[in-house]
C-alpha cells in the first residue's frame, strides 16, 4: 500500500502522505517537519544549539529521502535524529512510514501509536494508523479509526475527506454493513470534484462480480481525472483491497 501521510506534524498537509508513503506528498518540507510542540519540548530546548540544529537537519533529510523513496537512507537519518532526541512525533511518523514501505505493519503501528501518545489528536498520525489497520486487513479497527478521523478533516480538504469516506465504505463491506455501504456509494454524483462517484460505482459492480462494468467505471475516472497524483491514492486503496492488480504482479488479496 502506498498511501501514508508524512503529516506535518502533518498538520494535515492535505492528502495522506506518506504515510504511508503517500504519493500525495506535501510540496514543502515545513509541511512535514513541524515545530516540536510536545511534552518533551523543554527537554529539546535544553539541548545544545548545535544538537538541535543537527536534529532538525536529520529530520528534514529523513523526510526528503522518504519522499524520494530512498527508504534505507531515510531510516539512516531517522536513526541519527533519534540519537539526539527520540520523542518527536514527526520523527516517529517518518519511521513508521518507512516500515510501511517494507510492509512491516506491526513496527509501523508501534511508531504511529507512540507518535499519537506524544501528540494526541494529530489527524495525519490517526490517518496513518487507520491505513496500517486497512493494509493489515483489520477492517473493524480501520473502520473505527477512519470514522473518528473524518470529523477532524476540514470541509475545504475535499480530496482527503472523500478518500476517507471511500475507505469507510470499503471497510463497511468487509464488516458486513452492506446496506450502509450501498447508501454511501450513491452519496455523491458526477458533479462532485473527486473520483468518489466513479470508484464507488466500480466497487458496487465488483461486489456483483461484474468486473467488466467495474473496469469501465475506473476507466471513466482515469479519463476525467488525468493527473496521476489525484488517482494514485484511490488506486492504491483498491490494490490493497484486492479489486485492482498490483503493478508489481498479482492480486494482493481478492475481496469477498
């Protein structure tokens, strides 16, 4: 799965990133590497100025390498920064995103959970935790996290809100709430400024085993939303769910 938010710690730099390795990465590193406003703030400010500068440099480098998909180099910078100051939610968030790239969801969950403990309520970390549950097929846990996250996303951040609603729809199918999922599928029409309408209809067709019709809906979405970055998180979601084949070969698990 490739949709994690590097949150500016991810002050909600819109689209989930890297996290999980988001392909919707924020354009500015300041959107990923926030100021350290935590219970450990005093501990950090008591560090020598040179140490604080080095920590910030390592953190920025880790985020930059992650966005470039240079995961091992990112983890190397994370290790250097951790040696200086370990209790940084932004640092833990990047580390968790790296683990997601390796599909080591348990280690990623530990990192994101710790980040959330240090700075509760941060939407990006909540999103990333929900993504970990989604990718590890913990559908009820994913549903609960995405549902609790949605009210925290500003109305103006339509792309993120629609993506989260779509993930909620998929989770509801998995936990047997089919009627609710069908209601959600028709919540928006073609006038909505997101791929939701087309992907939701594709899901309904996949559920009916009508693969040809489902692929037609996906093809329409591709013709309307020509920017790959727009469709990327939606496609990644469908790959993780099992409705679309991975570009690297095979299905990641067919949906029931």
